[in-house]
């Protein structure tokens, strides 16, 4: 191989080395960008994980709140049933008492009417007796 061929070969090698260095530079640049992108991705994943933890905690609180709500609703239903039963019992007892009071009042009213009739009858009898006594006294005075 002659000098000229060697020189050409060296030029080709130098050109290829320059292209290789450019490719390596581009690869290094891309690797740096990839690394930065991975860092951003990892930070995003960490934030996502924190958000998921907060979501799970919120869901647990929601479930606890729902359980408490269901318990309270059950207690309210039971209390409402007790109150309803108590009201029904009071209505029954007071209804009976009111009926008795009305019966007594009606009875008293009827007795008062009977007494009024008797009194009127007795007053008429007394008045008639008074007239008779007066007539007898007048007769005996004459």
C-alpha cells in the first residue's frame, strides 16, 4: 500500500471518527435529556403516589362517615318507633280518659235535665198546694 492510499484511508478514518464523535455527542445529549425526563417522571410518580395515598385516606374517612350515618339512621328509626309506640299508648290511654270524662259530663247533663224537670214539677205542685192552702184559709175565715 502506498502513501497516497494510506493518506486516503487516514482521511476516511478521520471523517468516520468525526461522524462517530458527532453521533456519540448526540447520544450523550439524548441520554442527558432522557435522564432529566426520567427525573421529572419519577417526581410525577411520587406526587401521584402521594395523591393516591390522600385519596385512599379520604375514601376511608368517607366509609367511616357512611358507617356512622347508617348507625345514626338505624338509631333514629328505632327511636322514632319508640316515640310512635309511646304516642300510640298515650293516645289510647288519653282517649279512654276523654271518653270517660265525656260520659261523666253527658251523665251530669242528663241528671241536671232530670233534676230541672223534677224541680219544675215540684214547683208546680208547691204552687198548687199554696193555692189550695190559700183557698182553704179563705174558706175557713168566712
